[in-house]
C-alpha cells in the first residue's frame, strides 16, 4: 500500500498562480492602455483643432487680401474720378480765364473809345492798301507797286496792338513772301519777245534755197514759157501783194500787242495764229522761217496773267474777321 504513487497537487497551484498573474497583468495593462488611448485621442483632437485653426487663419487672410484688393480697386476708381474731375476743373478754370480776358478786353474797349476808333481807321487803311495792291498786280501787272502797297499795309497792321489780329499778320507775311518770290510779269515778257520776233522778220530770206543746180532738160526747155510753183507753198511775189501781206502781218502783231496789254489770252493767240499764216504767205520755206515759226508757237503758248494762288487771301480774311466782330 505504501508503494502506490501519491497525487500531484502542485500543478493545480502552479496553474492558479498563472491565472492570478494573468489577472494582475490585465489589471495593470487595462488602465495603461486606457490612458494611452486617451492620450492618443487627445493628440488627434489637438491636431484637428490646430488644422481647423490654421484653416480659419488662412480663410481670414484670404478674406483680408480680397478686402484689400477691393479697397485698392475702389481707391483706383476714386483716383481716376478725381483726375477726371481735376481735368474738368482745369478746363473750366482756363475757360474762365479766357472769358475774363475777353471781358477785360471789352471793358478796355468801352473805356477807351478813341483807341477803338483809331484801330478801326487803321484797319480801313489796311484794307484799302491790300485792295490797291491786288488790283495793281492783276490789272496793270505792277508787281513793284503791289509790293509797296503790301509793305505799307504790313506797317499799319503792326501798329494794331490787339492780339486778335495776329493770324491776319501771319497771313499777310505769307502773301508778301509769295509776292516777293514772284518773277517778272508775264505780260512784259510776252511783249518783249514779240518785239524781238517782229524785229527778226526782215532778216528772213526772200528767195528759196536752190534745190538742184542742174535742172532736167525739160525744165530748161520750158522754163521760159511756164513757171511751175507748188500750190501749197504759194509765196507772194508781186510787190503790191507783198506790201499788203506785210501790212496785214504788222496789223496782226499790233493786235497781239494790244491783247497783251489787256491780258486777253484768247485774242492774243488768235492774232498770232493769223500772223503765222501770213508768215507762210510772205517768205519761202527755209531753216530761218522754221525757227521763226517755232518762236511764234512758243509765244502763243505763253501765259499773260499772273499766277499767284495766295493773292487776295489776306484781304478776304480781313473782311471776314471784321464782319464777324
């Protein structure tokens, strides 16, 4: 009976000890895990709050930037409006200054009627001189007389102190410059060249140059009986016919001279055309006659009037300005 093995109770104790140890470990780990979990949640909450705070700060900054941009645009618009207002005010001030100057000028005129009357008389003299100068140039071709009349008008106009006539003085200076640049009178040139043409006519040869020194036998045989002449080049040979032709030619040249004095270009050209016909009738064909006909054609193409586009512009401006005042 004593040899039988006894039961083993220590294993139960060991298992119980392990169980107690596990319970103790659980009792320690649960509070620690709970604390750790709470800390982790707190960290997450802190991070979430920090992110929200950052987001709110960014949104507030964006709102401030947008507000600053709106303020900047409003300031720009106000500056532009202020600039436009200043420009309008400046123009109004300039206009007020001009009106004040005009009023002052009007008051001065009312206060000094003698000065106004003297100015009107001086302007009348200027207008008379300008009209005389224009007529002397157009009717008589007297460029020197026109220049003297315009110079006197410029001296009288310089004595007018009113600045309203400044444009008129400038127009008169331009017209005087154009008049100074004007060459010799076309009428005098045409008259002188026509006299030279008439003086060269007696030097034309009255006999045609010999065409063939050895005529044919039939020309020698019938030359005593028949005188053959081309009908297209019929030259007056009879003394009476020639005298009448020379008188008619001289009459046409005289008519051309009279047309030059009148500046009648139509009559001048018609008289020279008739003179060219008498030139063919009185002198035979030769190189000298060809040269004279060319000179006559050049005379027919010459103008007789003075071409000055600016002539009379100052007078027109003076009359327009005086009527407007």
